């Protein structure tokens, strides 16, 4: 059915069902969509014999260079391959936007950096932890590995999205504190402080990630580590988080910590930070 309408299909979104890996392999191998520009595949499966394998994702993406927008969630993250092997031929040369587990983002960024022309289109980069995994032990150091590549990207203005799915709030807080402490220690340098090409930052959370008092204390200083961010947005936040993020005291702290930031978005509200700084002065 998909192949019969291949010339008209520009968007394909699939939620992975509880089918054996071999079925998904045959399916992804058999479809060819030459006009595909937006591809999304998501899964909340945790059984290793079901779902989509990395090798099949790699093959599918390699045969669909037309993809411009890519969203992967819950597909296989192979053990013992960090990062994934680079390709001799540029993968996804038209890619403009990606959000995925750090493993996949790092793999694709590495491939694009080997082919400079292919990397010039990518301006939206999203890194996501995944809540159906064991989120209490998610390694946020994987985020740092990706940010090292982002800092090396030739694109001058990047919109970076960080999506947190940690069930243990301390996981996020520990990561925030690590970067703040690196900034306060003259002998170290946070990778975030070297993200000169990131001008827009989106902080996204899953519905159950509640910001506690410590998170709210750390956030302004952590945001201030980004050197050139002019727009900050908190997206897809639980309602409880939204109320905390819209608090006037918190907004003032962000405004003072992020002197280059002009706008703070929380839900539907857009706050001009220049005005907040003016009131503070």
C-alpha cells in the first residue's frame, strides 16, 4: 500500500507495535518512498526481541536521502557501540531537524561532519532521554558527547532542544550542577560554555518530570552557562512546572543570569527579558 502511493507520500509516522524484529526488518526493507521528507518512528516497547533494530534503521535512512525531519524514539540502542560506526557516504544530506536518543544524534552528526556540505542544512537538534528505559540510571554524560559535536558544527545559528525523561529528579540536578561547577572552576570548561553556535534553547520534559525546589534553584545559573542564547523556551512541561517557571522571582533570576536572552517562553506565555532586566535595575 505504501509503495503504491510512494510518489505522493512526504510524511510517514509510525508507532511501533509489539511485533518481532524480523517483521520490522522486512517491512522497512521493502518500502521505498522517494519523496519522504518527514519520518517519525516511536516505540514504548522494552522487550529486546521486539521493536526496531539499529541496523534496520540505518538501512532505511540510507535509502531515503530525501528526509529533512527525523524523530526517533524507543528504537534499539545497541550495547557496546559508542558511537555508532561512521558511513563513507553522507547519510541524510538534506536533514534540517532531528530529535532522538543521544546514540542516534551522535551517529548522524558524526556522519554529517565527515561531509561538510551535508551538515549545512541541519539547524534544529534535539537530544532526548527515554522514559521507558531505566531512567533512574540514564547517563546524561551522553548528552555531553552530543554537545561536543554540536559545538563543532559549521552552522552559525542552531536551535537546541534538550528533552528530559528522568524519573529521578536528582539525575537532572546532578547534570545541571556538574556544568555549573565546571564554570566556577578555572581549571575546567563546560562544553555548554563552548556552544557559541546555539542561539535558541528549548527545554522539554515528559509529563511526570516534576521540577523540585533544587531544580528551580539550579536552572537560572545553568541557563546562564550558554554563551549566545537569545531565546529560551520551556516546552511540553507538566502544569505544575509551568506555574513554577512563570513565577516572577524565577523569571528575574533567568533574566539576570542570561544577559543576552531576549525572550523566555513558558507554555503560551512569551516574556520579554529586556523589560524584566529594566524593572530590576
